[in-house]
């Protein structure tokens, strides 16, 4: 699978390949960011499998992707920042500090409170805080916190408790029947709406109030509820546009079949070894299950805005990387 993944990447960054992805479509900064995530998550097992010449080719394509077009004034700032972070940490190639700085500072301005960020100048009640904003903010801040430009700002120490609070909110939104509110756009990403808790589990940053066994149980139940529905796959085995089955009308203008595979973010915890508490801990009833069964649950409260002291942050190493 790693060999196939690397071959696919080389195909879409090589101008001489029939699979080359041109920057003319205005969306390659998005693909560049997700490629950057792979480089940061697996610097040896994925990125290390490319030759120096291949890495240079990929870096050239990524730089062109982030510079080909001006980005929209919303979460797309983070696509640029993540790609630049991957260039900085993985390649030794030139990268743009300003794009990282702009994304971090602007999202600090867009923080609305209680674990929610605006998606641009306005608040959007959707799942993009989990899909994109929190995971990418944390990934960028995690890798860039020690840089001289940002060390004194302690971005990571501010971002982490907000992300943890948002994950708590998501867990409480999962009903006893393992359903979620149908709110906002991009529902065809299906289980990717759980990206944030899955990302926090992978990095070892779940809050203490979200036990690994409870988080695993509710995400797995919701995933089965969504993915086991009839019509999720077409006759050739490709995902269909929809949320719980084939529902073509849910697809926005920016959705293609390839977009649907963001659903694979729900599998991020598969990067953890079997003995990790996320897999080894006994399953637990989640909050709404207990509440509607008349069982005790903890009271909920908003995030006070306190900042974690640096010594409280656990800098985890991904389990498959030395």
C-alpha cells in the first residue's frame, strides 16, 4: 500500500505523467495540504521511501500549489500553512513563513469561544471545526511551536484545550442510537465529521474526560450506522455521493468522487498499536446513552479560556515512527 501510495503521488506531481494534476483548477493547495499531512504523520515509512530527486519534484509541486492562487479567507488559510509546515519539516526546501504566521494569527482572531472557531469572518454551524480547523491548527502549531517566530506566542498551549473542548462537544452530540445532527455543509464526507477526536486519539491528546474506550465505542457505532447503510457504494465499489446511503442532492458544487474519501480520516486511530488504550480499554456507554438511560453523567460546562502551562502538554511520538 505504501508503494502504491508513493506511485500515485509521483503520478500527480510529474508534469510528464498522464495523471499530472495541474494547478490551473485552483484547488491543488488542498491536495498539497493533505499530502503534507502524510509527510508529517509518516516521515520515515512514507516520505522516506522517496528518492531525493522524487522528494524535490514533490516539493516543487507543493510550492507551486500554494502560490498558484490566492486562497479564500476562511479555513483554506490552513491548507497553505500545513503545506508550508510539511516543506519546512520534511524537505529542507524553501518555505514561506508568512503563510504559516498568517493562518495561526488569523485563526486566533477568529476564535469564537467554547471550542469553536469562525470559518472566516462569519460563524458557520457545521463540522469544519472537526474536519479541518482544529486538526490542522494543532498539527501546524505542534511542529512550529519551537520556531523563533512563534515560540513566545504559545499557540499550541492555546489551541489544544480548545480542540479538546470541541471533541467533548462532538461526543455529547452523538445520540443513544449513534446518530449525529444533520447540520451544515459537506455531509458527504460522512464519518470524517469525527476527524478531530480521531486525530486527538492518534496523537495521544484526548482529554481526560473522554476515556479512550468511550470514544472508540461511540465513533465505531456511528461509523457502522453511516457506512453500513444500503447505497454507500456503487456497483464498482466506489463511494457514492451521500451521507447515509446514496443521496446525490447532498453534493455541493466542489464535491467529486475523490472528495468522498476524506471519510478515511475516521481510520486515523488504526495507526495506534493494539495495546494502546484506544483499542485495549473496555468499551463504555457514551454520554447520551447514559443520559437517556437515566444513569449518572458529568455536568457540562463551557471552556473558561485558561491556557495550559507548557509542562502540561504531552508531546507524543507517533507509534510507528522512531
